[in-house]
C-alpha cells in the first residue's frame, strides 16, 4: 500500500478517533495532526489513490441532501487504518499526576488469542503486570486503552480505572522511575 493511501486511511480514521476522544486537549491534538498531514499530501497522488480506494472497497461515498458528498471508511478500510495506527501507538509520558491507571480484564478461554494479543500490546505500551490480568500505568492513557480494546473487540471484558492510592506505591514508583 502506498504512503499516500495509508495517509488517506489514517486521515479518515481521525474522524473516528475524535468520536472516541472526550478530552478537548486530545481532540485538538488529533485535529492539528490531521491538518498537518493533509497539507503534505500531493493532490494528484491523492486523486489517484482515492480512485484506488474506491476500487478496493476501503472507502465509500454518500450524497448529502445539499448536493455535497461525504467520503467514509468502510469496515475493510477501518480495519486497514486501525492496523497501521495500532502498530505505531505509543503513550505520551507527561508529568505524572500521582494517579495510577489500571486495566483489568477477564476474557473467556474461547477468546484466548485476543486476550494474549491484548496482554502483549498493553505490555508493549509500558504497563506493569500486577497480576495475570491486572496492569498498571502512571500516565494518562484512557484513549489509547479504549482504542486497543476496540481494536481487539473485547470491550465487554475489559475495565479501566484510575487509582489515587495503592498499597505498593513505592514499588511501582521504582518500576516507573517516579519520585
């Protein structure tokens, strides 16, 4: 897949990301990144790749009542865009606010591959495993966790919480190099 096609899918996915994001700071961040990425697209290449995306059924179009068109990702396009975004995901480690983010899950054995993939991705993002299905992280990460959970389609099995205190705080601060 060409870089332009990949960028188009990610730009269209930005609209979906805005729907998952409830924090104004993150919404502005997504919008700013989208505007920057849009400015860097070659317009001739854009038209060519949009035609190819239609042919490959990754995008579709809808005619609005006012005569304008809305281009949207199909399920196939969303899956492709999510895959690209998913592989590049990192959690920004801003100043610690003294709170612990916790992810807890109880995923049935029949969904073992999804459970193992979720566990692996959470570890890749830097979470510490407190217990087999309990992970902790010191920085804001709700949007990223929501994205990962939706990616694996495991929403009903995963809980996210924020702890102000935990009894092994000193141990966790050492693990994350926090003061």
